[in-house]
C-alpha cells in the first residue's frame, strides 16, 4: 500500500484526479498536439486554461459556475456540449463533480508527476499506539481506521517465515528453517530472519527479476530468427548489484554509460550491456535505416519509462497527445545514444546462435570464484614453502618443498 494513498484526506489533486480526466476527454483537441488543437485552448497548460478566450475563461479558480469548462460539459445543448456528443467521450457525473470540486478549491495545477520531487508526508495519528512498530504501520493503521477496519491478528511463525522467504528470496523455507524460526524465542527473531534472508545470494536473484523485466532482458535477439546472443553477464551484474546494495546513481550510470566512465572496469563495461537489450535483427535482408530507427525508438521508450517515468516514445511520430513531450524531445533523447554502433548487429548472420563476434570476453561468476579459490590456495602453498625454507635446509625438507612447489604450480 502506498503511504501517499493514506497520507491525507481525499482532497482533489491535479495529477491524481484531474489530469487523467482531461487527458482522456479533452487533450485530443485541447492538448499538446498543435496539429489537432481547437480554438487555441490548451488544458495541459495552466496559463492557457485560465486565460480569456473570446471573452471567457475556461477555468476561473474558485468559481466553477463562472468557468466555461463547467458550462460546456454540463449544458443540455448538444451543439455546445463538450466533449462533442459524437466523440464517445462523454464525462460521467463523478468526473464532472471532480472537476467542479477542483475548480472550487482553486484549480491548482501540478507539474508532470514524474518531475515532482518526493516529499515526506506527515505521519498520521492513530488510536492504537501499541500496534505500529514503525511509521509505515501508522499509515496502514490510519487507512484501516478510516475504512472502519482493524488489523488482522499476527500470523503464526510458520506462515510468517513462508511469506517472508517468498517475498525476499522467492523460495520456500526448508523444514529445518521453519522449525528453527518457530522455536526461536528471542524478541528480535523476526528481524534476525529478515537480515539472514537479505544476506542470501538468492535475494539478488529475486530483486533482479523485476529489474530485468523492466529493461526487457532476453537471451535472444527478438526479431526474425530470434537467435541467441550472449548477454547473461549483464544479468549476473544486476544480481550482484542488488546483493551488494550498489547505490542507485552508480547503478544507473554504469548501465547507461559504464563503458565511457574514467578508468572503467570490466564489470562497468558489462553493465553497459543494457544498451544491447533492445530487440535487434540479424537477418541479412533487412533495411538498415529502418531497423536503426526501430532501435532508436525502442531505446528511447525504455530509457524514458524506466528512469524518467515518462512516455517519450509516444512522441516518435508526432508531439505527445497527453504528456509534455515533443518530437524534438524524442530525437534529442535518441541522440544521446547515437554513438552506439547498432549497425554491428547486421554483421551477426541469420544463424543460431548468432555469429556476431563478442565485444567483451569475460568469466562467469562461478569461474571467477574458482579462480579466486585457486589464487588463495596458491598463496597458501607459497607461504608454506617460505616457512619451510626458513626453518630447515635438510634433504628431507627439500623433498617436501619440491612437492609443495609442484602442487602450487598445478
């Protein structure tokens, strides 16, 4: 449950309550798209909506009955009613009431929701001070109380560990783990269980699943032959990033441009494999410019939706119908990635797996662990050799040293 959903009484808010109505019912003729705009009126811009047009203002803050918007959406005259009766966009009474309340409250506009900085809401007061353990509990309890509900009793230990395990690592607990938690009488047993699951390598796998869905991760190219391509190191990097709690600014920079960072590491270059996750074609007969354009659109759509909470991709062919983005914005964002050599895709060949040469040769996480174990074993052998050399020069000791040296080299 979002804490913003219970932070305050249900006042009418522009982004949450009003913008969706205007976007669905009004923006087609009175929105960002200049080519289809009627009467020079825009409801997406506050200054236009509140300005005089032909001697009347569509919105008069605090005065719904003086607002031309309310007049036109409530009139019985079919020739004057908005939206037009043949548009199929008639407003419901609830939507009309929402617009009326919003204007009566001052018709306050808000910036596009994804541009608003997060703010910390006031923690609500609750009747039961014993139930909340933290502030989030207070928001939940306040909402329950407003709805005339009470919290359910706490689940039993076996249910708790099962829920927590599925939530944090995506796996059921073992019988032994359930028994251990049920029998743990320490007051912080639950918190200890949370910490243990957060430290599990499966936690990164569980959390990475959501991110990989967002960035449309796949082991195949997507178009035509849908050939395999080696992108699994990027997946492993994401899992490791969650398990090591990589700060989000680094998480972002390394994916978008890890190969351009100063003193970049192999892992940072692997992270920039995000730029290879779009659908591509390795079929020899495709029109190169057509597919490069497809790649631009795919990349802009994903970058804008995942990192900006925006739908810039809708402005590929025309200014956005509902949100504040133009075609210029679309192609300006695409230009940031113009140095990505997407044309290399066409040199892969229409085979499975693709014959495209790898850009980075790297080791798998298991291979890295194996090499690290061997490195430590070699260091241990070397230390033993040095100790033996320092302690004795007897022939028997020399024979043992030779055996250690041979083991180290293996």
